[in-house]
């Protein structure tokens, strides 16, 4: 074809194809150059992004203390390692709040000697279809936190429901030794109890291994900050779960009692009750209490704020129960006004006075049938059991202030009465 065109005497047939082919080649070259340019620019952009991301990750990693920085240190030292100095915290600003929670083994190892397992052995009464009754033993598990010590006793805080109804209570320490414990005091309204263990019953080696927990300030908590739960989950021994503070001052109602609790997504399972919720500095910020039980809901555990619990704990440690011979007696028969009863009959929650016994402290103070007791010496009372628990710390002759709700033309109004407690004859 090329030779035929060369031998041809017709000039247009030779010159025109040459021009068309030249334009096509130029167009192809321009397209190729454009494609190569775009490819090169894209490659440079991807490379820049990769290098920037790698640099960012390496900087972030240096801000988070690794396990070697914490393991083997004391609780105070591990706190300093995790926090840095106060100036560093201020300078880092939001970086400290956005860094990921990776390895908490150092903090956990420092706090674990302060956490105990609790075993409660009790008896429960059963009744069959024919009315015959019998008793059977049961065993339940929980957790506790070592909170103090004097010359003769070690003090442990847990939940009231962990030790309620117990015939015997045993406590397991970090070295797997166990000792018997006694109930020092309880507050069923906030679900707290303090146990005491005789120092004489604890082995000397164990005393060297256990620690008294350090309290943080739950009033300073922020939603989203890390939280670590430690407890005797399902009775299998101490376990650790990690999450964040999901919500603060969450109102939760159980058995007609409403408390403001910390909500966390750190798993809190049966057996964790009474265990510690700690912050990244290894300080107790809450006492794990209940888990929202539903197959449709996950990641909702609750903890009693330590700032709420601490004054109650101090009160339970320092108060002494009165001997039975000197025990106080109010002189009423009462019925619990539960949530359901309250909503159905539009009554305040508390203890409904079903009967006032003649000649008793209640009658002398002016308590009447139909009154509803809500507080005794500024302590919330919602059940007869709580009322009985409160009165265990008073002797006959002691004076108490009682808050009641009285029915007045179909409406309940609050009234304060002063009662001089008597003695049951």
C-alpha cells in the first residue's frame, strides 16, 4: 500500500492520509500524557496520605503508656505514669481525652489486691402445693472492696443484697485464702453493706499482699471517660471488663427504691455486685450494684457513685447496733407501699401504718392508722425491713425525727413528728 501511494501521480491521494494520521498520533500522545500525569498525581496523593497517617499513629502511640510503664509500680506510681504531670495534662488538651484505652493490666494488677470475693450461705423456706414447708440451703456469690482497717478489724464494702439473709459469710482474698466475715452494718435503701473481718483470722502473708482501695471523686466524672469493672463474675473468681462512663446520675428503680447511679458499658454480671468500678488512675469511682436484665439490652451496667457511698460507709463503720435488751421499739404494724400500690391508689411510697399499738412510742407521738412513714432521722424509708434496719442503731429512750405523709381531704401532706423510742415489753 505504501509503495502504491508513492508510485501514484495523484498528489491529493498521498498528502491527505498523511495529515489525518499525524493528527491522530498527536491526539493519542496528548491523551497518554494526560493519563500518565493524572496517575502520577494520584500516586503522590495516596503516598502523602499514607505517610501522614503513619506519622499520626506513631505520635498517638507515644502518648499512651504501655504495659511496661505500669507493671511492677505502686498504685501512686502507675497513676503518675498514666497521667503525667499536671502541666503535661494541660498542654496536651484534648489529646489526652481522645487517646485509646489499650492496656490496663498495670492498673488492674495494682487494684486487684483490694478486691475480694464473697460467698453467702443461707437458708430459704419453701412451701409445696399441700402447704407443707421445708428449708433448704443456698449459696450465692458476690464481690467486695477493702476500704479500711484498724487494730482489730479489716473493713470491706459490698452490696446489701449480696449478704442479705446470710447465715455465714466468707471472704476470699487475692492469694485465694478465705476467712469468715461479719456484717458490720447495712443500708438497704442504697444497697450498701459493710463487713468486718478479724485481723487475727488473716494470715500474716495475706496481710502483706492485700491493699486498702483508694477512692476517687465520682462528682468529677465525665461521660465517655474509661471505666474498668473488677469483680467475682458468676462466682468463678475475679474478672476484668473495660468500657466507658455511659451516663451519670441515671435514675434506676429497684423494689420501689430509686437511686441515681453511674451507667457504664463495662460488663457487670451476677457476682460482680459489690465489686469495684475504677478509673484509669486505679481509684474506685463506684461500687457495682445491678445490671439491667433484658435479653434485648446490652452494655448497661450500673454502679453506686463513690461520692454518694462514702458518707454512708463511714456511718456504717462508726455506728454500733444496740443490744437486744436495749433495742428501740416504735410500736406499729406496717405495710410496704410499693411502686405498684402507689400508682394504683395514688399514695406516697413508704411504710403504711396499718395499726398503732396502745401505750407505745408511736401512739404517744401521735402516729395514726393510715399515716405513711417516709423518713427516720433524714434516712429514706420505703419498706418495713428498712425501718427495722434503721431502728437497730437506736436504743430505747433515744429521740428521732420521723417524716410522715398524712391524708387530708384526699390529698397527702407532709408532717414532722418527734418520737421518743420505747422498749418492747
